């Protein structure tokens, strides 16, 4: 009834519906004048797999893995966090298919998460590039839940989470 290709294709189709919104929000981020205390940007995805919901929030971080805030209250500088994608559905499924889908997912639990990660990273990276993110001097990463890796948006590759803090 379900295939991995069909499932991933559905995710890609649903994400594509939100590309303009994400790209527009990322263009706004790229235009910010960031606080000099910021060393990197983490775009952290929140994924709720039972309801297939995704949201993404940007955090400005220092090299010690601490969030940087605009403690000087300088209105000309950005520091802190900001939602760049409100909660969206990344997969659609009829309620009558839920049990069969989760049986399928469990049967393919070794292959599917890697494909999902790749799909989310490629989509976000594409929107990042479209928004002019490569021109930003700060390193930027996509962080997915329960992962020990981060997606380096400049290099378009997964790196160990600890590498970005060195």
C-alpha cells in the first residue's frame, strides 16, 4: 500500500507548498545586522511525527553553544531567536490509513529516517540559497531533532554536532 518513494515524494510535495514562505522569511534573516557576539546561526526544526508537523526556529549562538540575546537592547542589531517557519504539515494521511502507515514505517525504520533527513535538509538548503544565505558571513546550520549531526548550509553536508563549536 505504501512505498518509501511515495512517502518521500509526498513530503517533498508538501514542503514545496511552503518554499515561498520559508524563503521570504529567510531573506529577512539574511538582511539582519547581527550582534558581533553571535558566532553562528542554528535553524532548529521541531518535528512532530505522529501528526506530521514541522516548524523551524532560528537561534543566534556563541561559540560556547549558548544562545546570544540582545542584552544591550540595541534596536539596530539582532540577537536572540525567531520563528522562520510556523507549524506546517509535511505529510498528509487519511485517518483510515494511519495504522497501516505506521506499520509500514516501523517495517522500514532503518531506511526512512535517513531519507526524511535528506529531504528536509535539501529543501531547507534550497530555500536558504534562494534567500541569499550563502552571502551571510555567519556559519549557519540546520538542526533536526534527536540527531548528533547538523547540516552545514554553506558546505551542504552533514557534520558532527560538536564540530561547529570548535
